[in-house]
């Protein structure tokens, strides 16, 4: 994007970063989406700044023909809408060509999760391996701490691996998490999570002495903390040893399990929304699938008409 559109796209990304606190990964996604749209528009002798509704609709039709997933189409449409709302608000355009666009129909896909039994197996194995003395014990204790924290709080993986080192000195029952848009939320910790973090901290000091770290899970990476890919890889390895398919396991699956298990055991949807850091409760409602089955069983077990029907069979 070298024409005036490039400057407008750059200004849009700066606004998303400065005013809305968009994460780096989000900004990169928006930039790729606008680059993709720009390349498509060039074939129609249009640009990001000059595109009309028909041009944008043609881009959506192109994505559908090319077999883009509904979720991918929806993400690009979101970027397009926000970009043109920005151009309109800044008086760069006197209209918003994205206002008439229809969102692609998106199927309601249920999140992958683990049963409580599978989760307990995973935690039990991590605890068993962490108790083993010998080489690599720091890494085993780290895995236990990561897993306990992830399941106890439902943190996003980036929030988890980038926790500050001061967590070791707080020893509290609550944790302040900085989430998307730098929004902070307070989450409670389980006793087992607190114990796992303390044991990991003790071993970290035993290995590295008085060396100070900025992060709870330090690493020799560009960020200074454990890459999320390393945690995901080690988690799949642990899962394999626990008899859980690698394809069914990831840090995000643990987050899903946290939410699903809370709801299945009677937690309020609003509370789960706060704990997950969702700005919109509609995002949290995807987890209510676990309640559907629970409510069905409740009705079939306790409703008098259900009992009568069974007696007639």
C-alpha cells in the first residue's frame, strides 16, 4: 500500500493501538486483512480509500468462492468495517461503504474442552512428575504451575506466560491479570495453584540463585518470557502421557474446560464472563452448551410429567 490508502491504513492502525489498546497480534491481523483487500481492489481499479460498497461486497463474494471459513470471513469483515468507520469519522470519506455489507453466516461451533475426569488425570500426572527429583525438575514444576494457574483462572495463554515475577512475592488468594486492551481483572486462585507456584518459585531460586527476572516464567526469548508455543508443545506431550489425544489438547482447551466446568457446577454466566475477561457476554454464552445437557437431565429426572411418561413405557 504505497498510495494515499497506505497512509490512511497506517493512521487507522495507530488509532487502534493508541486509543483502543489493540494487541500486537490484533494489529498484525488488521494489517494483513487490509493488505489483502487492497490487492483485491487493485484488480478492480479501486483502492482502500476509493472503494465502494459493490467493491467490498465483491471481496466478500471472492472469499466465499475461495472457501474461506465463515470465521475468517467474519474477521476480515470486522477489520473492514472498523477501517471505514474510521475514515468516515476522520472526514476522509463522506460515507461508510461497509455499512450495507452482510456478515457471512457463521455456524455455532462448540469449543473443544476436556471432561473433569480428563482434567484431573492431566493435573495428577503433572503433580506426580513434578514431585520426581533429578534433572529437569524445574521444567516439570513449571509445567505444573502453568497448568494449575491455567485451569484455576481460565487465563488466555499469553496472559499466563507473561505474568510478572512479582506474583511469587504476593502469596495472595487473588491474582490481577492484565488482559486485552490492558484491562485488568481480579481472579481467585485455588490452594493447589498457590502451592504449585510456590514450589516452582523455590526451585527457580535454587537453580538461578538471586538472579532477578521480570517474568514469572522467564526464558531466553525475544520477549523474555516462555513462548506460548513451548507451553503448548509441552502440554501436548504431557497429555499424550496421560492418554489424551494431542489434537484434543491446547492451552486454550484448558481455558474452555475452566469455563465449562464452572458453569456445569452452577456458576453464574456473568461471573464466568468476568473471570474470562470477555467484554461481551455473547462471547461467554458459547459455553452454555454444557448447561443444555444438564438442564435436560434435570427435567427428565425430576419433572413429574417425565416420571409419568417413564412409568407408562
